[in-house]
């Protein structure tokens, strides 16, 4: 079977994408650890999710060679990054990272053209506007746990409203970690389990932005998994040590 390699920005993306694929198509998710940190995330024998850092790392020769080699072998390259926020964004984040959806699309198109590589891409949080993966994660908190996140958000707003110079207040990533900490779950990025239904709702039928992500992945996974042995009756997550 042709190999699918997914290049993503960080550990959060790497783990979340893996759990989404496992949930959507009941794929065998395998997470390997080295020194208690994620060293690889694979689904069956034909999909690997690689965390490479920011968009600029797509121009790294090692990454480019990996893409070209995979394509030559008949494989598929997917890139999943944050769109981030444009300078015109009216929220607390202005001009961050990839500078918004339009700018991020242009960056990725330029990399494909200038470096002669082929890949399809999806930009968090919905592949059509500014945002990041955490904006999607906020939507996946179960209804009965929204009150916890509301309290955390109120605390954040209260700190911001003090206008004390230099005061530190949590960004969205830290607030999500505190959500897990508050509910007595390990908030370490490498240990997160987005399949835990008491913490996250991966039902794409109840979240339009998650449904968009599944629709993006479907051409690459739905047809491939129906006629292979990679589909298992129940989702099974295998953790193995490589220390």
C-alpha cells in the first residue's frame, strides 16, 4: 500500500491527528516514546505522522528529500499546520506565526513551486480562516465540561482586565492544559489522549470544523482502509518504550 506521511507543526497536532484518524476509521494507532517523549506516531503500516516544527522547516533539505522519496514511491504527502493570525485580526493575537490563512496558503504554495515538492495541505482551525489547532480543541470540550473551561476563561479575562504592566496570563495552550489539570488528568502534551470521551468529543457530526477536517482526510483514508487489514474491530492504542 502507498504510504501516507503527514507533516505537522507540533506534538499537539501529532497526537491529535493520530487520535482523529484512529477514531474516524478505527485505525491501529501506535505511539513510540523515547526518554518519555513522543518519538513516532504511526497508524498501521502505511501512515506516519511527523512533527517538524514551523512552516519554515518544510524547506529543510531532510524534509524535502523525505517528501520527494515518498512521492517517487507512490506515496502521499500531507501538511497540516496552523493558519495563525493575520495583522488585521481583531483578537488578542495579531500577526502571529504564519500570519493568517491567506498568507499561510501563499507560503505553502511558494514552497511547493520553489522546491518542486508535492503535498496537499490543511490549515487549522477550519482550512478557511485564521486560527490554530487549539481553536478547534476548544470546540471539542464536552457540553458537561464547558463550565470548567468557562471558569478558566473568566479567570483569564479578570487578569487581563487588571491592566497591571507585565502581568502574566495564560495563552490558549496553557488554558487547555489547565483544563486537563483541573480535571485531574495528565496535561503533558506527549501523554494526552483525545479519545477520552469524558474530556474530548471527537464526534464530527456535532462539530462542523471537525467534520471539515475529516472530509479533507477522507479521500486519502476512507478508500484505503476499507479493503486492507489495517482496520481493526475496536480502536487499539499501542504504547511501546524505546529508551
